C-alpha cells in the first residue's frame, strides 16, 4: 500500500485505502493457509490453523460489510508487504527432517502475519472512531479480537512444542 499516493488527502481516504489493503491481505492469507495447514506437523497447530482459515473467510465478509456500511464498493489494492510475509511462510521447507523445526518456523512466520493484521485492524478501528463511525469500528473489532486470539494460541503451541 502506498500511503502517499496522490489520491490520498484525508483520513477518510486513508481509511478506505487501508480497508482495501486488508481486504487483499485477508484474501491472500486465506489462500496461503491451506498450504501451511498441509505442512504443519502437530495436531494442535493444524487445528488452530484450520479454525483460523474459517475465521479468515468470515473476516473477508465483515470487511465487505464495512465497505457497504461506509457507502463504498468492496475493492482491494495490492499489498506487497503481505505478499512478502506470506511468501516466506509458504516457502518453509518440507524437507526439514525435524518436525518441531518445521512447526517452529511455521509459527514464527504466522505470528508475523497475525501481527500485520493486528496493526492494520488497530489502525482502522482508530480511524473509524475518529471519523465518527463507531458502527464500523465495532465490526472491525471482531476481526481484531480473532487475530489476537490466534496470536496467543500460536504462542502457547510454540511454548509447548519447544519443551
Ligand atoms: Fe485475518
Ligand atoms: Fe489472522
């Protein structure tokens, strides 16, 4: 996302542009998650990722709902940042013999994905409130809560697998 492309002049423009950015990111994430589920070795990790894939699909619907509430058409813009983060996550080698190493690498990569999403949603919520759109903030808050929950679960799995 280019924050300072010529068509961004107001907080309102920033809000919509960032909404398009996270819309794209969520779509890419839901396409990348099945590959990561396939690579994950432990059952708890697979389970968390499968549940989060379902959530990601619902999150896309919520973002589209916010577009409509805001009177804008659901659209997305490319986000090279999330593309790079996901590329690293999907690249994690299946040839590594130690299962724990694969899971540890997957969790590390996924936490970057979650932290990206957390940053985007936190910003969007702050801007929605600034724009007097608490209704939009409430919907986005649901997505943020899910990202935070997954981030915590990944941390717990990482700690238990490291033992
Ligand atoms: Fe998400
Ligand atoms: Fe997520």
